[in-house]
């Protein structure tokens, strides 16, 4: 069986090349990867050089013996293991690969349970598998596999296979059909559903900060003191600058390290695209800044309250994008972005959104808007953040190699908001040093969060 397997798989060489190409984009040099049912090493030899350790296993001693005839390295280790009873400790691997294996296991749900156990909480499952149909070609392939010793227990269609993986606590984050009509394959990449719950929580944390800040309108009887407003604006600016540098620009350059002395190019290019994007929004969306009587953007009949909300909404867009692209990097398994790092950014943005929510709702109340409507306007200014974050995750999923550009794009957009809006507001009038001091406080807190949690 082992000797006949390799020639059989060579006929699918182009398909395996495509599987490897998709996997390489999310494998990093510090990852520990476990491969189940490695057979004679079709993926093992191609991908082991991309990671720190590739533990290739198979239930068949003959398969492992055949694989060991290939060019081994210090990163690649072969061993005989039962996929349904693995000897590894919980959370041992950054990724688990099981290619064309689950459909030939009598109890694939046991293998998925073991995969879930040995994966780290943020780990990735790669499970490309041949899929089936009702035609004669599919029946012929099943018979060919049986002849070389593989009994096909499950003849899933792509939809049935996706459903099976989802039912066993994995969230599908990438799925594609590869190969021709005769030998189609479902390429599938997934994460544990618990991880995806954390993603949703971190998406909503900044919005929660805005909503809590807007709720101050119900508890504070007087309008916001101008000095307090200036201090809070400076604090928000400090958080945004620190997040732009440590959570966005630095990871963007780290991910472009293979470009050598040109590693700054994605960061610079993305940064300028972000600045120009916000400049375009600034010119095309009517809005009114705090303590200003002249609206910016095209002329409109919108109320003063609506334009105040639009002003805050404008700089909530890059904040949401920042959270989204960092989460996208984490979901993709990027080694430069950790679970704690994404949490630090979400908490930091939520902290600085609290005063922003208050800065919207309380001045509106002093201008005669009812408390309920002022609170609603404050909430509406923050709704755009989870929407922008979700859009950024979707975009990054489509073009994962462009993640350094997306990270720096969000940084450029945030810096534009800080320089164009927040710093002038924090420095207006007397006692401008108060805004400066709170800027330093916000920067320090975000820096501390990034180091302590990241």
C-alpha cells in the first residue's frame, strides 16, 4: 500500500502544489505543526522548511518507512501515531494538518477531538480533503483507493464536509474547491469556535466603551467642563498614537522583515494610503468639530447634532479598522500578533472611546437635545467601529499577504485624525498643557497595555 500510494498521489501533484501555496501564506517560522496521516510526505517535504518544527505522523508503519526515505531535516520528524489517541500534551501545536484523511477514518470525530485538544487556543486546523459526488468518476476513484488499501468511510460533498467540521467545534475561516471535476478537493482552514467568540467580544469592546461614555448623560447633571473635555480629548489622542505605532506600524514592519532594508516600504505605502483615505472622507462627508461654528465638507441641511456625530464617526472608522486588521492577523495565525496583543488594542480603544462617547452626548444635552436622543447619538457614533472592524477582517482574509499594508493603512488613518482633529481640540484655549499631559497619560497606558498583555 505504501509503495503504491506515492505514485498515485503524484497524479495530483498540481493540486498539492496549490494546497501548499495556500498554506504558506499563514505558516510562520516559529510555528510547531503536527501533521496527521502524512502518508509518504506529499505535504511534509514541501512545507517543513516554513516552520520551526513539523511533526509528521501516520498510523501505518509502512507509510512512515516510505516517507523516511525522503530528504529529512532538523525541522521534520516522522513517527507512527494513532490520530485518535495522540501522545502530545494539550496545547502543544500552533497548527494541525490532516490532508485527505478524515474520510478514510471510521471515527473521524475522535480525530477532531484530539486535534482540538493538542491545538493551542488560537491554533489553526488545515483539513484539505477529497470530496465526492454521484457520478461514475467518483465511484471509480473510490474503487482505486480501495485497491491500494484505503477504505472510504465517508463520501462527503463540499457542503456535507463543511457541516461536519463545523459540528465538531471548528469555525470555518477559509474554504475553496480545488482540482477538476473528476478529482475535486475541498480546501478547508478552521479555528476553534471558542477563539471566534473572543474575536466577537474584542470587536464589540470599543463600541461598548463608546456606549458607556455616552451613558454619562444620564448621571451628570451639568454639561462637560471645557477643561475636562480637553483632557479627555488629549487622552484619546495619546491612546491612538501609541496604538498606531506599537500595535500597527511595528507589526507591519516586522511582517515585511524578509524584504531586508526595504521592510519599511509596506508600512510607508500603507500609512500614506490611510492618510489620503481619511483626507478624502474629510472632504466628502459634512461634519462639525467640537467648539467650531463652521462645518467642514460639502454644504448640507443636516442638523448641528447630526454633523457633530459625523465628526466623531469619521475617526471611529480607522479605530474599527485597526482592531479588525489586527484580529485578522491573529486569526490567520500570524506570529507577530498574539491573542493578548489584540486584547490590549481592543481594551485601549475602548478606554479612549469612553470619553469620546461622553464628548458627544453631553455637549448635545447642553445644546437642548434630550438625554435619550443625546445618548442615542453617542451610540450611533460608535456603531461604525464594529462594522469597520468586520470589513477589515473580511478584506484581510481575501488578501492576507497585504496585511502589512492594511495594518499601516489603519495607522495612517488614525494619525490623520489625531493631528487634524484631536490635538487642535486638546490644545485650544488656555491651559493647553492639560491636554498635553493627558496625551502623555493615554500614550503611557496604551504602551503599558501593549507590553503587559502583548
